C-alpha cells in the first residue's frame, strides 16, 4: 500500500506549483552579422555586433593541434 497525504494541499500551494507550467521558451533571433542565435536587443556574444556595427571586440580562441 502506498502512503496517502495526511492533509489536503491548499489552493495557493497548488497554484504556486502550477505557475511554472505557463512559462514559455525564450525567443531568439539570428544575428545579422554571423547568423548565430542570440537574445533580441542584446549584443551577439559570438561576434560582438549589434544593429550592424561592432560594439564589443570578441577575442578569438586559437585551436591548438596537440
């Protein structure tokens, strides 16, 4: 036999648990410079461009052939 709840959960507790069900996925757009996905109204983390101009210089990592 499985255990049963001793007391009823309140409506507020039930609704607080269900509040996460209505969340939607974060909308992303393609960067106009490099084409990678990024959040709208933010600088692209891969290339550093925003609205067609470079705002932040991004350091490129060198691949080591070891």
